[in-house]
C-alpha cells in the first residue's frame, strides 16, 4: 500500500508487522511531508526495493515475520541501493540490536517506545546529509550551465 502526496520528494519505506505501529509511523511521516511506502515483512519490502521506486530512507522493525529480519532486509536492500539510509526500530534495548552486528554508515537505531518528534529529528539528521549532497550537485550543475552560456 502506498500513500503519495504528489508534491513531496522524499520517500520513506516503513516496514513493520504491527499494523498499529506502522500506521502511527506513516501518519507521522505524512504529517511531516514525506511520501510513504509500506510493507509488513521483509519479502514485501524487497518487492518495493527491487521495483526501482525512489526510496530515500528505510525504517524497519528488527523483528519481522518471514525469512528476513530487519538487519537482513537492510543488507539485501543495500546490495542494489548501497546509499540507502536505514533506521532500525525495536522494542529491545540497543545492546540486543547491536548483537546483529555493528551499525554501518547511514544506519541508526531507535528503541521503542519513542515519540514522533524524536523520529522526525532523527530522520532530519539522517537525510540532511543526502539533502546537502543534492544541493551541492545542483550548485555544480548550475555553475556548469552558467559557464557554458
């Protein structure tokens, strides 16, 4: 299922098997102007990832039904999208999450329960690097256009 406010650009894939949590995450993201994609397990999420649809951020629960947990999903996603930013969410403590291996660049952990404002601050911090890179690319392209006139 997708929710797409057409005028926005950043897309977040939310993966959680608990429908209530997924709905709260999606509502928070939409309220902040993000487009959202949703999946309830790793296999469904990979369908989105493999589709070529723009995805700027993956938010995934660590404990997912099926053959992929959140870490395995992120690793699989980064095979085709190496720069994909990831937020792992879990009801377990950070120590338990770190048992799945150290965080890689572009990955963060958010331990439940958390507030919507905490989520938004974390997303903004994670995506600010990507936004800055996009701004720099725009400035370079603009400078090249200016020098060719």
